[in-house]
C-alpha cells in the first residue's frame, strides 16, 4: 500500500485516506507538534498550525524561546517539567534523580506494513502504511519511537510508543502512555462505559469538566467498572450527527484514560497503562513497549464510529480463522447443572443437545480433579478420576460421535489453596510476604509475571488440547488482583508486576492459539470483566456478561455495541426465573435479545426445557439459519430509552433486515412508535409479509412498530377494520418484544 502517508519538507507528516487525516509537524524547536485528527484535509501542505506564540503572565518561556511555552503547544508525546504543566505522556526518573527530559525530533521512516508489538496484542497488517518517528533526548540518551498506522479502508489510526534507554544508567519509568491527543479548544461531551458484575457496559455520558477526568482500572483486569474506551463528542452528537473521536486501548490490564481541560479550554487525552502503582526499571540498552491504542474518527455521529470499529475489529483485530465464520450454537452445562456434572450426566446433556438441534456441547466448570465446588482444584487441569473416569478425550469422542462439536471450560490464571499446584508451589501466587492473601471467589491469582508459572500452565493445557478433539475453549478469569507482589522479582521491580502479569497472559494465550488455530476460543472474566481488544486479538468471542436475563442484557448489549461487533459476544437462552435477577420473561424475548449476538447457545437443563421443547427447537433453527448474518451483518442502534429499545441488523448480502423491538414495562394507552432505519438501499423495495416499502421511506419516514397493548385493548372492534387498517399489536404485559423481518425484493 502506498500513498497513505505524505511528508512535506521533511517535517510535516500527513496520514490520510479518503475520509480522515492525522497530521503533525516538527516545529522550529524540534518538538513534534500535533496539527489535526479528523475529517480528510485536502492540500495538507498549506495546513496552518493553530499554535499561537504569546507572552502570558505567569507562563515560563521554554528554554529561552521568546513568547513560547509548551503549555500552549498541542503535542504528540509531551513531557512535564519544562513549561508544560499538564499531565505528560512520559514521566520518568533519571539516574540523577530528577524527572526532566527533553524529546526532540531525530528521525522517521515509513513502513508499508503494520509491525506486531513485542509481546503485546496489536492490529493486523494489510492495506495500511505505518510511520515511525524517533524523538531523542541528547542529554539522557533516551529515544522514544512513536508508531502510527493508517489503513486505506477504516477511519482509524493506531498508535503506540516504544522507549529505548541508550544511556549507561538505569531509569525508572513512572508513566509511559501509549498516546496523547491534544484536541482543539472546544466544549466536549464524553461517552464511556462501565458498571459492575452482571451490569457491564452501562453508558455514561456527560460534559467534559474543567480539570481532569479519568477512567481507570487498578484491579489487574481492564474491568467491568471502567471499560478501556472513551469517546469525545461534539456537544449534542447523536447516532447520526456530530463529530466523534473514540479511543480504545488494546490492553487487558490496569489502564487509564484521562482527559484534562485547562483554563484555555485546551483538551488533552492520554491513554495507556495506569500510572498509579506502576513503575518500570529500564536498564541500559533496554526497551519498554506501550500497548496499542485505536483512535477512530466519525464526522457523522456514533453510528458511523461503531460501523468503523466493528469492521476494524472483525478484520484487523480478531483472529481471522473464525472472524467471518458462522459460530456453532451450543449447550453450556453451567446454568443447566453448575458443579453437579459427571461423565454420565454430560453425555445425557450431549444427547439432549443433539435432539434440540444444537451444534456443540460445552462442559463448563466442574470437570477437573476434585472440583465439586468453587473452593478447590483450580490449577489442576486433569479430569476428575471419580466423576470422569474415562478422561476428556474419550468423552469428547463420544460427544463427537453424536455429530456434535465439543467444548471445555478452563480458568488457567487461578489456583485454590486446596489444589495440588498450590501445595507444591505456594509461592506461585501473587502475594506479599508476611501478609495474608485476600481471596476472591475462594481463589488466588497465579503469578503470571514468572515465566516458569506460565510454562507449567502451558504444559498442562497443551496436554489437554493436544487430544485434537476439542473444538472450543471457554477461557475464564474470575477474580481481580490483591496483594500485588511477586516472589519471582526483586524489590526494585515490584511496580512492574501487574504489567508483567499481562505479558505472561498474552504469552500463554498467544502460544496456545497459535498452536491450536482450529480451536474457537471464548474469553470470559466473570462475564465482561476483561472483554477488551487485547483479549479479542487472540480470541474471537466473549461471554460478555453473566447477566442472562434479556431485560438485564439490553443495556449491556446496547453499550457494548458502540465498540464491538456482534461477532464478539455470546448469549444463552437461560431458565426462568432468571438466576441473576429473578425476572420471568417469555422464551421469545429471551430468544429475541440473544438474536443480536454473534454466538448463541442454551444453558438450561432437561426440566427447564421440557415445557417449551418444541418452541426451543424452532428458535434454535432460527439461530442456525441466521448465524452468518449475526456474525457478518451490520448492526445499528435505532433507539434506546429506559423503557424501549430498537435495534437493526442488515445481513451481509443486504437482502434481509431484522428489526428488534423491545418494550420493558407496558403503559396503558401507549404512543405509536416507528423506527427510522439506516443503511438501506434507498431505491430498493423491501417486503414485510404483504406490505411493501421503499428503502427511502423506511429511512426517511420510518417503519411502524407494533403497539404494545393488552389483549383487551387490541380486541376493541376488530371486525369493523380491514387487515390494512388494523394496528399491529404486540400482545402485552411487560417485557414483550418482536423481530420484524424485511426482505429486499
Ligand atoms: C464465571 C463465568 C460463568 C461460569 C462460571 C464457572 O462466573 O462467567 O459463565 O463459567 O464462572 O465457574
């Protein structure tokens, strides 16, 4: 690929495709100045810097430069301590004990590909160009390499930074961010997502305040509390209007995204590893690589931002073997049987899986040595001798003989005190000597900052997977970190443990997914405690939340869809009353919400299914029939309110349109609603039963949605009305829903 990056006078760098431009320049002082990120700029050679040199009272002049303070300059990788008082991208302590560094442009090169990052997940190569810019501190002999990649077909820029210590002394990194984006002086709103267990991805939208606003995790996972993504919006931006810049970190550990707004309304975005509780000893000659960041720009609202992210994640982040493949429907044993499983019961469930018409049986937690409850055995990845005497390969073989695929659950990063692994290696957990370790779900976190621990788990899992009979693995992680310390590293390196842990996880996942490319991996962390681009680089899908009630899931799926394509998240048809919130909903509503996920399954036992068996079989056939559309279709949020949700999915061949409408609590005498559809062919005709609509009418005037009503109301004088006149009614009560299907003719 060429022509995506232009350089003028050896100092102005322009990364452009047909829709976006990212621009920067080396200024007179040799500092890398940020110029623009947004819509495409024509004639970039004439683009003028916004920076004004002015003498401000109380502002120091940078190293004798008249009327010039770094506080006023938009920068690509700013430092603290020489006239810029905002949060810096890099903050370090040098051998003299001070934190003053000075980075000036040294060199650059263009690469016609995208290089992988050392030991970290990163976006994939293809139809892109990359720019490497080296900044250098002459006195401290420190180089910072900034990496930018632009793709021909996505409104996306990826960034990362690498720090190289070329001095003879060690320096201590205290803050090493992946990106800094200094934005134009305007008012902004922010959109980000968070919540808690079973209520992940709740959307939070508010004005950017004066001061500093940070979302972060110090839990060791990217977390359910704050998702590593932030959108900065033009005030009032909607799904279809307004400028939006989204920033997503491709990292699964402690992160922070900070926005700072000062008295001049200058706005700085920093994203990267959370500097809190972090430090890194960078010895002479060593490098430190920051995780990758994805910046996305939309000039027309959140929908376009999401379309871009969806396409980018599916094509440039997800493992490509399964990225576009219809996913198998499955029965997961968890909500069907919890820990009460054995060989016989699993085989019974397999026969049942087959009779329901599903594609795969997944043995969730409870299959390994001694694991009869959540207090024991994590770390011992061999089948329980009493309950699974024939072993996993034999069971998998029997299941596969039923023409089913076979999947299994593991939680590789954990152990319990009651386990052979812990008894043999009590110091292999994250811990601090002399302090009692806090338990989470009765378990301890293995110290993945130590290569020997990662190696042990690799050997055990390799042994399990090598039977060649496993089609799917659910990789779980069910607690956050406490007493963060490692017996494998000296005192001076204890600030590195959380990041080294993530490097260990990525190493393990990378080795296993490379060795077993035909296994479909599903990422899970008590649901969505680590559903991020980092894990999704290695695993195609995530169990996005333990919330399995469809009404509880509406906000979660709606929130997640801002960033993630449907192909990355899963759902099960679960029993009622729901195990997380006790709610009773119809099977149809459970099916309809699950429909808008790329990976669909069932987690019910025989008794749960009994009374609805034929309906469940029908629904499973519909899941299978639409599996490719759920993975490859384009998804749009039509509206989302506290009481009503409407989603639209367009099949990849653009022939079929699915409109999901969900009503939470029924109101008497309700208002009529319609859905302004998006992304249709305006000249085409679309059929819904006997009704025909033009694409433009569906997008400009909308599709009438059924009136949610009680049977009593809807029955009023029906006989006097013709079919055409009669209002379509969704027979009601609470939690009703429908999926309307339109076919392009
Ligand atoms: C976590 C997962 C569940 C299930 C259990 C098993 O809670 O989110 O889906 O796998 O662990 O212990």
